[in-house]
């Protein structure tokens, strides 16, 4: 794949398999659950259908639940591979949610209640009530399973330190600094920095270390919260550099929709990041190309790879391959073609399975069209 122009990659989550959710909730499986398993097993070449059906017909136990979770992971791998992607994971099949999964496996946090994210999805929000601490390498088991079963290159997506801090209440570090004689704004900013750097050093770094020891060659750090507070880009850069210092693998960062001009010049200080995966498709239009933002990277002298968002994950309309190809070729005006990876804007977890699959298939076809337009054979 090293010499392939416009390689295609996953960028994160897929929907949760309905048959897995029914089993975990103790609900009776209905015919639609079984139809889903049957249909996508045939389409993707998922080899675990019969075993999954056997487990689904039995009384729930811890051992059976663990095995069904593994099969759901394999299901996600085969789904992504069969779409034609070059770089895959498992659609985050066994993570509760990108924030909650990390926080429940860390020390120093207490969950307070559920808050709404986009598309009327909910997650449990926590407060930091004592110093952040490492409990367990919460991605290692899932990664090792993916690595054993994937037939394509593997990239591990993980939630970054800035997002974990921004989406949490910061009781401990604020209370620690309240009597230091500074104004409230300064106190809160100092507490935020200390909280963020502890997450980077005490939680993220040991988890990334464990992934690399297990064989990870590429880790993607997801920072959806950064787009809401561009003034915190220097803090994000500092935390990223802390948690990736000395890490021996490819590292990329995924930043959700933003005015990417606000990232510069600070983002040039990322010391161990070879790719920026960015969203463009959700604001591209026939009147003005969102991909013109890539000019600022060129003007700033940013020579890293781009993970190019070419399909919108917020709508069910499926982009035609020619639309995807045109977006890639537009981006190639500003970024060296050899440094462009092609991906959805973000994870596809809120889209129906059929929509997610068709978007990925057309994305792969669009990348092939773009290659051919530039006379590349592969």
C-alpha cells in the first residue's frame, strides 16, 4: 500500500450490530436482528454467523457475552474490508462510546449522569474527583483481536486527551487551585492545563505504550472537542506532544469540523504527528469548495499527510463516485497527491448499515476514479 495513490481508510465508528445490542440488553431477538446478521454475513464474508446464531439462541452468560463481543468485532472488520478499504479497524464494536469507554477504565472519575450528543445520542458524563490515574490498558484486548483477524492494514482510533478533559467536569484540579490568589479565569485555565496534562501523561501515554507493545503500527488520536474551542489549540498541542513523546509508531490526529485556519500556526508544533484527518464533505457545495481550506496548510508550510474527508456522515444521501473523485482532485491542487488518504468525514455510527456501506463502497470507487484521472495504475 506504500506506493498506492489515494489509499482509503476508516476514520472511526460504525453502528452497533442490532443482534449484539438485543443480546446485551436481554431483549428477545426479532426477525430484523436475524435478517441483519444473515444479510451482512453474506455481503461481507463474515465467517462467524453460525456461531453467533448459536450464542444468540442460548441463555446469556459472561463467557457467551465475551465471545459474542468478539464476533461483533470480527463482523465489523469484515464489513470494512469488504467495502474495499485499505486501512481498517472493527468499527469500535466493543466500546460503549468514545468518551465513556475511556473514562470508565480510568481512575479519578465519577459519573454523574447522561448528556446528549449530536443526533440525539447520549453518553454518561463524569467529573474528575481525584488525581487522574491509569487503571488498565483499555484498548489492548480489542486491538490484539483485530490484529489477529484483519486482512488489511490496521489503524487504532482512540479518544484524545483534550476531548476527555473538555467533556468532563474538572472538580479536583479546580478545587486544588482555588486558594492560590489568582483570578477565577486564570485559576480555571491553570486547572484545565494541569488536568489535561495528567490525562495525557497518566492515562493516554500508558495506553498508547501498551498498544505499541502489542504490535500497533498506527494510532489515530481523535479530538472532536477541539473544534468548539479554537483558543485551546496550544493546550491541545502540548497534551498531544506529552502523550506521544517517545512513541514508536505512526501517529495521526482526527479533528472534527472546524475553521481549520484557527489551528495555525500552533498545530505546526505537533512533534510526532504525520497525518491530519479533517472533515470537508459536510460543508462542500457547488458554489464554494471546502477543500480550498487546504491552501492554508500549503501556505503555512505544513507538509504532513491529509486524511481527506470526502463523504458526509450526517446525511443518508450517498455520494456518487464521481463526486468523491472530484473532491479528491480538488484537494490535490493544494496537497501533494501522494500525501492524500481518503476517508469519511468522521465515524459512521449514526448512519444505517446500508447507507454506511454504500458510502464506503462509493468512496473506494471514487478514489479509484481519481487515480485513473491522474494516470496512476494503483
